[in-house]
């Protein structure tokens, strides 16, 4: 499996921010010849509120789209490392 993702956040007013994210994955079952592969593309939008300014912790809701039905997700924190 190979995967790439990106996320953009715009803090538009005080503690509120908008997000956009997208990703792509390539999965195959024969590593030597890269045969029988499947590509999956995803993306979505979200709204965040910074609940702990001291720690930079945001909470919000996302709507994600992929090859099947859309998904509604509640998010707390972030999986991205910030120095």
C-alpha cells in the first residue's frame, strides 16, 4: 500500500477555522509485479473550533467523501505533528 494525504486549515475568525483535506491510496496484492492494483481517492471539508488555545487543540466536524457513501466525522485534536 502507498498513501499520500494533505490537509489545509484556514483560521478565519478568532478560534474558528475551515479545513479541506484530500488523499489517495494505491493498494496491490503482488509486490513483485504490482499487479491487481486498486486506487482509492478521498477528500472532504470540515469546521473546527480551538477549545484549548494554550495547547493548540481543536475540535470539530468533517464531511468526507470517498468511493462509497459520504461520512460525517467528529474530530478532537489532530494526527499531524506540530513543532
